[in-house]
C-alpha cells in the first residue's frame, strides 16, 4: 500500500495503463495467431487480414507495448509466410 497521496495516484494510473496495454497486446497477439493459422491452412483470406494485423502491431509499437523492432520483425516474418501462399 502506498503511503503518500501521490503514490496512490500513481498506482491508480498504473492499473489503468496496464489494462489498456493488455487490450492492445492481446489484440495484436490474437490477430497474429489467426493469421498464422490461416497461413498454415493455405487460406487466401490471410492476405485480406494482413492490413488489420499490421495496424495492430504498429499500434502496439506506438503505445510502447512492444518495441518498434519487435513489431517490425513480426510483420516481416508474417509477410514472408503470407506471400508464399499461392
């Protein structure tokens, strides 16, 4: 338990930020996972879902949930797999 008023406020802010960051992170992870499942099944709809997935990864990087390089690496690897689908 925080002893000072400012520490209590920081705790409230941290809890709120944690919830927001988890939403962003979970959304990005879910979209990547769904895209990978579609790629494994050679489903062409994976190409249609790419803009949503890329957008979610970019948002996660922008909010600081993951680093810019991590988001870029995930996008790159996913794009390679999607582009192999015929």
